[in-house]
C-alpha cells in the first residue's frame, strides 16, 4: 500500500520506508525535546538569575550526580541511534540473492536501465513485491540515483560499480532524480519509476526487447548464443556439454526414451523453455531453462541463427 506523504516525508513505497521513517521521527522528536528543554532552561535561568539591586552573585557549587547523568544519558541515546542506523545501513547495503538485477548507466544528462533479457528503457520499470538490485555506473562524472519514495540514494561513479536495492510495496509511479550536481542539465535527469504487477513487467520485457538498432535478427541470435549458449553448444561439430548446433536444423534426433524428433521451430523452442521435456540420448539432462530470461523475440532470433549454422 502507498502510504500518503506527510508534511516532512514523501510517500512510502518500499519495504525500507517504515523503519527509515521511524528512525527519522525518533531523531526528529528527540531533537525537538532537547531544543525545547535546553533553550527553555537557559531562558528560565537568564530570567531567574538576572541582576537585581541588593542580590550578590554567589559561586555555584557542583553536583556530581547531575553532571554524571547529563554525560551518560546522551551516550546511551547516541548508541541507540548508531545501532538503529547501522542495522538499517547493513540491510540496505546487501541485496537478497534472488533480487532482479537491473544495470544502470548514467551520463550527462540521462539514464539507461538494462534488464536481464537485454531490454532497455529510460524510465525505470520494476515489478511490485520483488527485490530489485541496481548495479550502477557512470559514463562521465559522478551522478547519484535518488528515489525518495523508496528511501534510497546512492552515488553513481565513473570507473566503478555501486549497487543499491529496494522492494516496492505498491504499484504506481514515483519520481527518480539525480542528486549530485553534475552540470548544466542536472535537473533534466528527472525520470519516472513505474511499479507494475509481475505479469505487466514480463510483458514489458518482451515488448521492449529486440535487436540493437542496425543489427539483423540473425546476428542478434548469434550474439545471444554467444552470451547464453556457447559454453555448452559448439558451432563446429565438437561435443561440449550439449550437442553441437552444426547441421542440427532439420536433423532427426533420438531422445533418451527412444523417441525420434525432428529439429524444427517447436522442438528448439521447447528445448529452450523446458529442456527436460525431451532429453537427447547420450547427453546429461543439465540444460537450464531459459523461461523468464529469454522472451519470444530472442527465441525467434536464436532459431533464425541455428538455421544458419551449416
Ligand atoms: Cu547527474
């Protein structure tokens, strides 16, 4: 659920927000209390011990219990503040292992978000109720990714990677800023974050993927092969972990259960999405499924490419 913004804080749309806001208000109200207490006491003493005719100043003694308590009490309060802050910092620093990884590029002046299937976007799109880890770098100067509603902010630095993670708790949209003054159009680095359901997110991935501009479908298939399949499938006839792709298109292949299958669109597609449905005789059933990592367009490109491996 979106928590409405308050006078001081933006809407709360991530799992971090509740604890973050509690810590903020704890420190805030403590500061108010100390301000009122200290200034109030000072004002009262200024009035009480004002100079009056006939009253002489006397040396004030000293009070060991009072002095010890105003030393020890702040130490305890500061230790509590440190503890709460440090725990929150650790939780925010380390993303859960199952987090969706999105690569972030910042430059003067814009953002690019790249998703696991190679899709790109200029606004950040994420699924609701799922941890998302941003792996960020910059092409030029230092920028900083800031999403107030998620309570996250992290510098984006050239020549290194920084990471930050969050889990959105409600669908909707919110703002993303650059929070590090980075030149003339720094303020133009404002983008949207769209938080959508898992289904909508998968649909977005499918739709926004496709070959990089200027690349043919076939070459794109070859590129995906190089990234995802090459370690197990050769192009030159040699047996690696899985069968070679050389001449495989149109072949009749024997499965472990004796079934003979023709290598066509449907078979390749099934092999990619559900590798255990048909296992080639003589090979271990070790191929991972690419369901969720490869969309229809990628699978079509791979098929196009496999057809050409002669
Ligand atoms: Cu910037």
